[in-house]
C-alpha cells in the first residue's frame, strides 16, 4: 500500500508531504506480472508536482526533498509554509489527483492522510 501524508501547519498552509510504499495493485498472470498502473500514477503525480514546484513556482530555495527508490519513498518538505499562489494550486492539484485515485482504486492500495505539524 502507498501512504501519502500531507503536512500542514495550524493555519492550513502546506509544510510538505511524504509518499511511501508500493501500491501493490499489479496483478500476476501465469507468465509475468503486469505493471502497477496505480503505483505509476502516484509516482507521476508526486514527481511532477515536485518538478513543477521547482521550475514553475520557484520554490527550489524553500524546499528540500529526498527519494529512495528501493523503499519507494519520497519526502518533500518546505522550510517556510507555502504561501506562493502557484505552489498552493500545484499542491492542491496533487492532493486532488491522489484523493481521486484513492477513491477509484481503494484505500487498501492508496491512503491519503493529513497531519498538522
């Protein structure tokens, strides 16, 4: 299962997010395992959001991120709460996409959680 934790401060401003785990949606057939389309979708949303935060919203000085492919783990944190309007829209779009995937494929494969920090 993939878990995405969205962290926000008490003013509901984004502080970061952590995405970890493999969705485990792929089905095994007699001769091979199908690609995990859910895991691919989650990765695309998360990585594209990070790229857009850097290149479109100009957040590179305000954010740090680390990835570990072997653990299927991405951690993106902001030094200051995100108040840049472009960044908020990008993060809102990522959350919407992840939430819709969770509804479509089920909580046993993807959970989106919110935490106040």
